[in-house]
C-alpha cells in the first residue's frame, strides 16, 4: 500500500460529501464513516461503526464491495456491507483500473482501518444548515 496523504484525503472527502447536515470521520487509510445521526463524540461513534463493519470476514457480506467511479475527484469510492462506510481509492493505488482490482484494494484498506481504528479527521456538521 502506498503512503496515505491525510490532507489530500480530507480534501477529497470534503468534495464528495457535500450535504451540510452529514458529519463524518476519516480513518487513516481513507475509509470514511458518514454519521447520519451524529451523537456525542463523533470519533467514538464512527469507531464503533467501523469496528463492526470494517474488518473483512471471508465468506460473509463483510467481503462484499461495490465500486463507484466518482465525478468530483480522481479515483473511486469502494462501498461495503454498511451504506455509510466508504473507502476512497486514488488512481495510483490499485494495480489495475478494473473494478475488481479497485474493489479488492479498497476492501483491504477498509479492513486495515477497521482493525487499526485510527481516526485522523472529524467533520462535525451538527451546527450546519442547508444553504438552499
């Protein structure tokens, strides 16, 4: 795995997650947990979700993934078995731009984040309102 640039990841997720009412937490390897019902300590809440839905378990839905080719950033977002757990994969990370290679790479990053559980950024939007 390549070294992760935290500032770049924060910028990517800020571009991708534009809903001003959705708080989120970013983990070390690029996994983001969107907090649709933020409450209390957001890092703690996100860590609880990723602890349960981050690690990959062979033969279970935890191994499933989907790949989204995003418009607002170079790269992809890899989804898993929890709709609010998303992992960013930069264009230079996977060995191939094929969906399977991207998905497997993103799933491995989610697994790393789901076992290490190191939050590197929290975007607390609880006080924000929709500007429209």
